C-alpha cells in the first residue's frame, strides 16, 4: 500500500511539474507576442530607431520566426551600419539554415566592426 501511495504521489508531483512548465510556456509566448505588438507600435511612431528593430528581431528569434527576425535585422544594419550585433545574429540565422559561407561572411563583417567582441571572435574562427 505504501509503494502504491508513493507512486501516486510521485505521479502527481511530476504531472504538476509538467502542467506548470506547459502553463509557463504559454504565458511566455503570450508575453513575447504582446512585446512584439508593443515594439511594432513604437516603430510606427518612430521608424528611425535601430534599437527597436533589434529588440523586435530578438523577440522573433525567441518565437523561432527567423524570417521576421532577419527582416528586422536587415533594417538595423541599414539604420546603424556600425553595429556588430545584427551581423552576428544574421550569421547565426544563416548557420542555422546551413548556409555556413554566408554565416562566416556576416561574422567577419561583424568582427571588423567590433574586433574585441569575444562571441564574434569564436564564431568567425569556426
């Protein structure tokens, strides 16, 4: 009887953990979607701030919407050509898609803009 109760108790603890993780995942997704809408409104008000596009790209990356992230990052490159971060992230997207030649070009371009960036140094050496 004790073994049965401990098994049932363990099942309920595991179920509660899965339920909590599932619920938290849904809350996270809703939060990110709300943040995307907020950033899109901020961009409508002032479309010349690269930080808003960079934040938007990061939200799209969290949502695994790589096409939208890439579009936002290309705008950041145009608005702030000295920033190395969009090149690093564009390289990551290209590498994820299996286009390692393009990825290395993005990482090298980013490294040229910010030679002290350790993450870019590692990526460019791959």
